């Protein structure tokens, strides 16, 4: 009888399908997953927006159909926006989707990208500190290219106007005389009737008190030998190279603080 009951019990067990319990295979906590997801969504949209602005700027200049118009590819602001935006977009994408789907391949790509980016930032900081004079020479060379092609590229023109007028309040590399390198502001252009000859761009001019409408002709003739005005009250006489060095000296602590904060954030995200 006992044997019969055991046989019946085994038969019933074989007929009833065993319940399968799904084990939670999540490899990271829910809080950490959505923290990484939210953080990278911001960078994803930021990268996409930056890349879109760069592409829009190139489209406005019709650069895609006239690549030969690029005067200096490395210093083209629109191209810089496209490259930076693309890198930020891809890193944000791998971190965002990798965290949401818990995809180890995407998360590994995200971690490696952060590590490489952090290594490049540290290398750039160390090399910049060691080769300060070389950095100054490269900055002067780039600024000189901006001056020479001032009228050729509207993006470069807007950038140099912003640097001279709003950021550093300066004029030229070493001073206003550097604008002699530009064909439009060169004093020899008087012979061909250029009104800007022996002058400087309006961004070199100091704003007058309560000035509402910007005087775009304020820099005309200021470099002529017979100019009888007070230059120090009309234009900035300090060169942008020196102004940049002084700005770095004054803002060294805030700049270093931002760089350290970004590095720490990258290390934290890489560790997780």
C-alpha cells in the first residue's frame, strides 16, 4: 500500500509542470542605473544640439558644396562644434542605452571612452604646463590666421570680434599694428580706395558710456601716422596674447576648480 501511494505521488508530480521562478539577473542597482541614464541623457542631447549647430553653421556658409573655401580647417568654429558634438553624442548614447538596457558591451565602451577622454585631458594639462611657450606660439599663429582671413569666414570673424570686444578687451596679437596683416586693413589698401585701410575692426574700439547703437566705423584711420585722436580712449591698445595670459592668472583658481570637478565626475562615472 505504501509503495502504491509513492508511485501515485510520483505520477502526479510528473503530470504537474514545475513552476519556474525568474531570477533577477540585474547586475546594477535600479537607483544607480537610472542615475547613469539621466546623467547621460543630458550629455546625449547636449552633444546632439552642439553637432546640429555646427552642421547648421556649415549649411549657412554652403561649406558642403564649397569645401575649398575653408581657410583653416583646424580653426573652423563650425567644424570644432561638429567634432565635439559628435564625440559627446556617442559617449552619451553608449552610457544612456547601456545603462537602461544593462548592455555590458555598451557599458564597457562607455567606460573605455571616459577613460581615454580623461587620459587625454590629463595629458593635455601636463603638456600645456610643460610647453607653455609652445602653446603661446600656437595661439599666436592661430590668432594670426584669424586676422589674415577676417573677412573670408563669418564664423571666424564673429569669434575674433567676441574675443576682442567682449571677452579679453584687446586688439590684435601684440597690439593694433597686427591688423596690418589683413588685406582690408593694410595701409597700402588706401591706393585701391579701401575705407578700412590703416584702421582696425570695430571690436577693437572701447564702448562709449550710454552707447546704444554700435559705431562700426570707430576704428577707421586710427593707425595713420597723422591721426590726432587719443588712441587710449578710443581703442584697446593691449594685445590679445597678453590679455589672455592675464585672464588666466586672474581666473586660474576657478578654471582649475572646474577642470578638477569634471575629472572627478568622470572618475566616478568610470568607477561605477
